[in-house]
């Protein structure tokens, strides 16, 4: 395809490798990040940088036919929407890859569409290691024509780009997948603790898990580190707490019960309280093992089984 010209806002652990993959594919990528250290890292990897001044960013936005972003939260998303609505290029496309609330996403899209800018919601599934290896899955929603136009660029990040709807469906897809991921780690914490307390040694227990029907791709991907009690973060407890909060708020707005997310939120809160907020979210396993030495229940406390 003809090389595209684009501005990439947000060069964090996910945004930087995504921008670099676009640059490596021959596209003309200019980056921006408010953190000087992230901007410096981007320069080291060959990206020209805009900024740090607000005027420079505004000029870049006014000239960019394509704006990509990887942002930390709702507030950052809405701030970019305001910048685009106030001075973005009419007819441009905004491709946002962030994990944000569907409500903020809707508001941002409405804001920029008034200026004639197409808002394409493209959250990605995968961690920073997968981003570096171009193994991400993209969930996309928004104007179909905008997706068709940028799909070859999205393919620079991984083998799958799934168009799921015309509005904010991609945001719900990302939250649904993250609910499965955090639920898996919470179940692993309980299951591994049960097995270990029942007499299985740690290596054998992991052999059992990895040989079982429950050995999903996320379990297999996490297993090497977790077998070694390595909680070096690919996604931290604090980051996952943010996502679980988004999941619960979105579910509440739709009248959906979230008992799994509620349990996961409690497990993550315990891990944070134990000083592990900056470790990998799977550290809930260690927290559960630590708590197992202080049982708070007896078999007599179990609720009666249903007779229905």
C-alpha cells in the first residue's frame, strides 16, 4: 500500500512498539509523548518527535490525516478528543487503541465527528511483550470505511483485526476479554493454593494445570514465569484494577451482574494492600498462597448445596 502519514500520541509500553512497527513498515510516523523519557526512547528507535509544547502538538494535529493514540485513561482520551475537535484536520481519521470506558469513548467520538473526523475505536488484546513481537489482536469498531482504509496499518501489529460494529462495540469486546483474563488469574490463585495445600508440590501442580483441559492460551503464556514465582509485570496489579473498575461500571450501566469481576477486584485490592501494586496482576496467586496459612473458614461455614 501507499505509505501513510500519521501522528502517534502516547508512546508508552504499548504505544511505542506499535508506532515503531508502523514506522518499520514504511509509513511516515511522527510521535508525541508528554513524558520526556518516553520521547527520548522513541527517538532512539528512529521516530521523529513532536513537542513537547502544546502549540507544536496542535500544529501537528491540524496537519495529520491520520491520528493514532495509546492513552492511559478516560481523561486522556477526552483531552485528545477536545484537541482534535478544536483544531484537528477535517476529514481525518482518529484510531484510538486505549482501554477506556464505552461512555467516554462515545463522548469522544461524538465530539470529533462534529468536526468531520472519523473515530475508529481499536483497543488491542495482548501485553507489551506481544506488542514488541507484533502479536496483538485488534478489536475495531466505528465507521466501516475508516476501518477498511486503515486495516493494512493495523495488520502491522499482529495477525488478527476484527471489525465488530459501527459504534463502541470494540470497547465492550476489550472489557469482556479482560474479564476473562482477570477471572483466569483469580481462579488460578484459588486452584493452585488448593492443590498445594492438598499436598501437591509446585512443579507437579503446574504439570497438572498445563496438562489439563483448563490450560488456555493465557495460562500457557503465563506458566513459565509463574512456575518460577516471577511476577515481573507485563500488566500490573494497578493497571488491572483500573480495567476491572471499567468492567464493573460498564456492566452496572447495562444491568449485568459481575460476581467474577467482584471477586477479582477484591483479590487485586488485597495484592495492592500487600505492597504488590506494581507487580504483575498474577501476583494474586502469591497473595492467595500467603493467606492460606491463615484460614478464616471451616467446612461448617460452607453454604448448603442447592436442592433445585
